[in-house]
C-alpha cells in the first residue's frame, strides 16, 4: 500500500513539474526517493552553478533554506520554491549577521587587516558581509587567493576552517560554529569499524572534527568523494563519515562497492533533521500551490555580488 501511495505522489509531482515547466534540484543529503525524481543532484557548489543554467521559470530546491536563497540570488527572475521553509541549518544558525558585523568591527578597531571567507552554509545577510563565499569544493582554491598580507576570518565552520589551515598552511581566525551532523561522529565506533573492516577506506567530509579526519584515507566534499570512489576498479569497502543519505548516491553511481555509515555518538547513522523536513508530499504541494517561495530580500543584492565572483568561474 505504501508503494502505491508513493507512486501516486511521484506521478503527481511529475505531472505538475511538466505543466509548470519546473526543474527540481536536490542535494545529496536528501532521501534517495527525492534524489531519484530530481533533474539535477549535487553538492552545494554543483547545484549553485547548475541553478544559473536552468532555463525553466520555476526551480524547486530540495535542500535547506540557505541553498534555496542562493538559487534565488543567482536567478532573480525565477520563482524558487523550498518544500519546507523550516528546513534550516545548524551552521547557518551559529553565525547571526549582527554578531558577525560586531566582531568584524572589533577586528577593524584593533587595526587588523582581514578578508572574511564564508562557508556557503550561512544566511544571505552573512554572505553580504563577506569578501568570499566558499563550498567544500572550492574553499582551498579561494583561500589560496587571499593575499598573504591579509588575515582570513573564516566563518562559520571551525572544523572546515581547521582543515583548510592544514592543507593551505594559512593560519585563520576561526568562528566557533559546526555542523550538528558532522560534529557527532563517534571516533570510538569509527576505530571499531576499521578493526572489523581492516581493508576498508574511510571517507570523511572536511566538516568533521580533526579526530575523525586524522583517521581517514580521504577527506573531501561529496562531489570529491564520488570522484575518489570511482577510481577504485575492484569492489571495495568504504566507511563514510558524512550525512547518511550520501550512501544512496554512492551506491547509485558506483554499485560495485560496499558502503558503511560511520555511526554517530547517539545513533547508528547520521541524518540531518533539517534536510529530512523535505518530503515527496511537500514537493508535490509546493508545486501545486506555488509556495513556500523564496522572495527577494534587501540583503540579496550585496550577497549576490559575492556569490557570483566566488562561485561562478566566468565572474572571476
């Protein structure tokens, strides 16, 4: 019965999508059933760039609020729908724009010369206060572009920031934020899993704490993980330290391998509760009713300029 209901919902989505001329974008951290119906799946960088190539008048963004904001800023004339407006982000919440502005002013008063490099997991108001916006896919490239005579204020993810310090050698001022999903991987359970599967390769997202990263064979964003796994011709076991829905994408793209989620401290697998707010039913309803819609906000103008020069190659 459940499969019949799901099939009816999916049929409704596809019919509405065709009627409206909509394009569905879905992040790799969405449930597999949502990724399956999407026109484009990807990480934040891929989806941001893909959004600028969409020809349809309507974009349904299956992700979290800051991602849909980004799609709107890069597509001012298009209608951007987010299935659930409450799909937020713990990293974005950790860095309120007013608090960042006060901290930047304090640094300036103290004579510090710096550029603010902001992880895309942030609000539009924070992006508007930034010099650069990065994803895990282009962060190293952007950090290396910042002149050596200027400090880097990296917000809001301290773990991604510390990883970038390691790979670039640039000491940075790190904001004290973290992702609720990547923060709670269990190092003890990871080490136990490595003992059970001694031939397995461990993949870790750079949002993971240092104690997880230091026991990993590969560190990179989700697109980089897909490329890395694709290089292994023989069936291989992979321990995966990122949001658990990424395993669906890995299994779909490279089914010859075996994937094992690294457990969290309090659960068997880590899933983002904000991403989980989007459902097939909500996708159908947002197409049916044309809401919730991301509307243009005053801070979008400044944030858009930073996004374009940071994420779109032709703008740099």
